[in-house]
């Protein structure tokens, strides 16, 4: 474990014990890596995305270490796995809100159905479909779902994912390929979701 990894682990423990200054120090320590994760994920989003990487980082960090949160991170690796999950939840929630607004918001009882509404799925719909398929995958193979989450939503490479999950890179490659095939079948051929 490197000095910075050990420092992150110590800061996580202190923050979990209620030390507010440890939370600030922790954010400074992990901000660059979280920002890199967010930029990687947002580069896959549709053009004109309405969220910036910095906002995604801050929202995810607050979900993990905010004052009223009780997230128990064991170490640096666990923290970044949870950060990828938090970013996924934030993006899914935003997609749901945008989709609801496109359909008239909460006050509209019936969606208008016309040719222009049937033309194709939006990126929000694709993201939500992937989210639902990942939830199904997690029911029978949680590790494969976690691999997809880390690679797709966290922006991690094979080696980094292997390190975070304490498995070999070849295991990550094999299980990621199997998960992609399963998800592809679930999402039907012709899906434009990129892995």
C-alpha cells in the first residue's frame, strides 16, 4: 500500500468517526481521481450534457461522506467502488427526471404519442435501460455487475478494476465480456450503448 493509499484509508476512518476536517482533507486527496472518473463517464454521455464533471464529483462525494451519511468505507479501494456506484445513481436519477419532463412532468397524466415521439430512444432511455439490465445481472452475478459498473460508470480500465476487486486482469476481461454479451441480449440487438 502506498503512502497516499494509507493516508486515504486513515482519512476515511477519521471521517467515519465524525472528524469534519478529515472529510475536507480526504476530498483534496481523492478529488483528482474522482474528477477523472467523472470526465470519463461524461465523455460517453450525449452532447450537451447538463452536468459538469465537477458537479458530479461533489454530489458523489457528498453521498459518500456527507454530514448525514453513514457510509462505512473500509479502505481506498472500497471508497472508489462506492464512488462509481454513487456516480451511477446520480446519472440515473438525472436521466429519470429529464425523461419525466420530456413526457410532461409529474402533472401530465397522459403522454402524447406521435411519430416524432417514436423515432428512437434517447440517451436517457438507454441509460435507464442499462441500469435496469444491470440490476437484473446483479441478481444472479453480482461481481459481473460490479465489473460493468466500474468499467462503464467508473471509467476504470482492466488493471484498475482488477486491483479494486482483488481479482486477476484475465478474470476481469472474461467476466466483462460475459456481462457485455448478457447485457447486449437483454437490451436487444442494435443498442447504441457503448461499453
